[in-house]
C-alpha cells in the first residue's frame, strides 16, 4: 500500500515548509525546494529533518 494521495496533499517539508513529492522509486518524499528526501517506512512518511537525506533535483517523480 502506498502513501494516501490525500495525505500527500497536506504534507510539507518540516525544514522549509514547501511541498513534497513521492520519489521515483516510491521509497521517500522529496521536498521541491531544499531537496531533502524523507523516508517512507511501512507506508508511513518519516518527516523528521534528522532522518532526511539530500538528493539532486532530478530524483523526483512527476
């Protein structure tokens, strides 16, 4: 089961407060501004800054 689309609409990056999008592999949520990727574990987004990694812009899913 994937992350609920309604949940994705309301989630925001805790660092810069911008929207997040599902990564291409579906294993994380990536901020559109600061490019932090928050992991998804057991279908639950882990929206903690210290758990995030930073990736280049091209890794997002459109």
